[in-house]
């Protein structure tokens, strides 16, 4: 008999689902919260899990991530009242197989359950995992910025190239308020699925919190540190650089928690531009219970170039084991004579590819390029 675990905290919905599915011949087990569900899956085996998103103590996204981190391959269908693409994408990225939006018809739910179980039953060993990884990698790409809020004094562009299909790197452009843009690069320790799952969680946390902190970058980083420290083990951490750019004043306020120091190439009036590194003594987030809310500001001028990147850029090696390094990075940027941030980004990536000489990347490569403009 097919066994289904229903994770739902509202008794009326839980008992209604139980009655309907039992009438279809399924054996049903109920769990009222995430921890109870996790304990159930540790003690028993199930053919499918119906997981509500809105749960007490630990939401369905966190439960889904924890279940997948244990290696559980049981199909998970999420029940959600949230209809935004972001919430659907996040659920799929964390390992869910499908989702049903409340209110739903019992007929639709039964059809989705049959489809999920059929796919699981018919596929040869390893196919399901391969398919999920492929879909998850595609979905994860949608978590990266799909558009760039327009600014009068900054042209900017970013990209992330995963080393293993799914990335622990993350970059984002946050439209905080008129004329204010958040620029973020983060690198979760590790690679592959575990790093990608934590990256998705950080993505949601940053997107939710950043607007409330305005340009208090150090406080946001400190807040994220406490969240990561309290919710993960001692070996989990992430480096990050977060900045807020003010379009009218061209002031960049930033906090750097263990990330590679971004490069600011001053245009000035000399033939050899000045290079400034936006460094920090703040450690990565997640290692310590508290981080100081330290930040700094820098005045940018028209013609300046800004590169924000993870260590996958500078530590990329060629066949001789020689790293790309910051000097080659600067040489690549200096070798670009145009004004397009996107073209400058690609110019640097082409130089990195040429240096590597076909050696597969050992780490994710993430880069944001920015070019400061005169206001129109």
C-alpha cells in the first residue's frame, strides 16, 4: 500500500486530506509541524510527502531543505497559499517535486500525487536524482537577477558560472528605493547541492531584510551572520560583499565579510589609473555568534570601474597550477577600452578562460562589473 505523509498544522485541512486520500486507498500518516515530519521520515518510509509551506516554528521551505540534505529522495509536493513565482521557484530549488496552490481541488491534488508517484516508480535508479538536479540548476538560474533597475550614473552587469551545475555563489541587484541600488556577491563554503541549498536560503533572507536596513550595510551583514550562525552547524559559513549605491551622490556604502576585496579602478587624469581595494577585516558570516556592524563609504567619480567578485575568479588555475590572480584581473580590465559594463565583464571572463586553457573550473565564478557615468 502506498504511504503518504501529510505535514499540515491546520486540523481541518489535515483531516480533510486524510479522509480523501484514505478513500483513494492510500495509507496516510499526519504530522502537525516540521520537526515531527522529520522524525517520522527518520523512523518510517513513505512514498510521497505532502508538505504545507506555512508551518509553525520551521516553515515548509526549511523542512524541505533539511529532508533533502539527509539524502531523502521521496517525492515532495508542497501545499502553498503563496502564488508568487519566487515562492514556487524557491520550493522547487530546495528539492520539491511539485506544488499545489491553495485553494485546490481534491481532484487536481490526487492527479498530482499519482503523477509524482508514477515518475518515482517508473524511473531507473539515479534518473530521478539526475532530473531533479537538472531542474534545480535551471531553477536556480532564475534566482539570479532577471533585470537591472535603471540608474543614471552607473552601468552595471553580473553573472555566475557554476563549477558543478548548481552554485554556492550568489549575486544580486536589489531595487531598494528610487535612486538606491543594492549590490551583493556571496560565496557559501563548499560546492554542489549543499552549498546551492544554503545559497537559496540566503537569497530569500537577504531579499526580505535588505529594504529595512536601507544603507546600513554593516547591520544587515551582522543580522545575517546571527541568522546563519543560529541555524547551521559550525562548519557552515559564507563570505559576502554587500553595498548600496546612491545614484544622485555616487557614494558607495559597503560591508565586506571575508569576501575577495573588490577592485575600484580610479579613472582620474593620469595615464595609469589608481587601483583601490575595498577590503575589510570582518570575518565570513556564520562562524561567530556576533559580528561588528562595520561598514565604509567611498565617493565614486565618472569613469571609475568597479569589479566585485568571488575567489573563483582570482584562484582559477591553468595547467601549470598558476592562479589567474588580481594582477591579471586588473590587466584584463585595463585592456578594455569601451564603456559597457557588460562588455567589460565578458572581457574579463574571456581573459580568465584564456588563462585556464581548458582546465575545468574548481570553483564557481561570479563577477559584477560597474562603470560610473556622468549624469545625463
